């Protein structure tokens, strides 16, 4: 056993690198669906998040004094990750992210090109097309995708800086539906892999991390909890637990019992 | 001068630059991004970027999203 393993205090800090930037928190949280921005900010703090996703929309011209996200969830405290939610074509997504880059002043973005409103699964053909356009324009693109290892490889080959397969449909809270595929994607990828979408409660985030994901992105599970700040805290611990379990290396599964107490010396 | 701002047709007088347009709408230029006829207007150029009759302007900002 190494010194680091014996004494966690001297362990090398477990960080991850995304597009050249180092992060300690492995929990990215969304900023949608909260009752208000103040609660949103409190949840982000409780989650220990360093990155929050944000959407880009037209300003309300009839009431320019309405509350603004940046007044509560501050861009100097959190890294803003602009998304393309609501975009159904590569052109819409690229146009949105060009504006987001101007609004936020930085190149790290979350690409999602959706297919239909029922399941909100990404249109992978359009996603790949948009990814290539964005990479050519110098963006660092985290790609929301289906849990298809073949397409995930294509995304990485096209220059995605992170692969973000859905665990289950956006906002469904169904948890990781296809752990086999998530594990395959983790194994083959040389860029960070995040489960994005589908997390419903803390154990879902733990499952994603136990499969070897670098981080988890969740929005609805926290925003729609009865106590969002408490759920944010639960998610923080869940991600840490899953990461630690992954690094620790789980025991082998057995089909039958194996006694924990020695059989020798029985009276 | 008539501009289409965020899809809405509006009349403006004495507004000749993007900076003036943002000010006349009561917005904080540090919190928005602007597109003029589908072209990004860099924030550093607001003061000299002109607007002309019939322009289609989009003014956007970050809101909560997942």
C-alpha cells in the first residue's frame, strides 16, 4: 500500500481536467427549473459545484429590471457552461453558441442538438455536424449524446473535449438505464466522460461515478427535489462516494454466499 | 428609424449605435450579447457599431438552464 493510500491527508488531490482547466468538483449542476435564482445559487453552493450550465435567451424588453441569473449565480464564482437547449439543427446550435461566447467571453460550451420534444434524445447526425463547425471556430465542445459507444467515438475523433451520454431522457429522473454502454464509453474515451441527463436521486449519481465517469451533470433532480439545497448536498456526497468506490475497485461479484467469519475454530 | 429587436418591430429616434440602442432599452451592456442581421457584434465595438433602418437585432443573455 502506498503512503497516499494509507493516509488520505497526503493523497494526491483527485482532480480532473476539462479543456485544459483543472476542476476539483465532479458535479456540474444546471440552473433551470428552480423556484428562483437565490435558491439556485444556494443549491450550487451546497453542491460544491464549480461549473453550472446556463441557457441563452432573448432579454425581456418589456421589463429589463427583472431578476437576472448573473446577479445571483455569479460568473466569477462559477464557470458558466452555455448550452444549446432548444436547438434542433446544427445551424441553430452554432448561432446560439457564437452569441454565448460573446456574452460569456469564453469558449467552453455544451452542445446539444435535440430531435423531438417527447424524449429529447439528441440528433446525433446534427450533433456531429455542429461539433465539427464549432471545433473549426475554436470552441471547446462538451457533447451531449446518446449512449452509443460508436457515435461517442466519432464525437471524440471530431474533437469533442468531453463526451456526455444521457443516462436516461432529460428530466426523467430514471437513473442510468444502460450501465454497460456507459462503461464501454468510459473505457474507450481519452477525454472526460460525464453522465448528463437522467439522474433522479443521489444513488443514480453514485452509479454513474462507479462506472468510471469523470463527472456527473444534473439539473432536475436537484431543482425538483422538495428541498433542493439538501438534495444538492446529497449529490455532492454521492458523486464523491461513487468516485471513491471506483478508485477503490469493487469486489468481484459471486453467484453464491461467501462467509465473512472464518469457518475454522467453530465450537 | 424602425428596428426589429428580438422579433419585435420598434421605432427609435436618435439611436445610431448598438451602445445607444442598449442604453435606450435600459439594459446593462456587460450582461448581454448582440447580433445584428445574423452577425455577432463584439462587445468592444458597441460604441461604434452602427444600426440602420430595418436591421434585425437580437439581444440575448444567460438564463437558468440545464
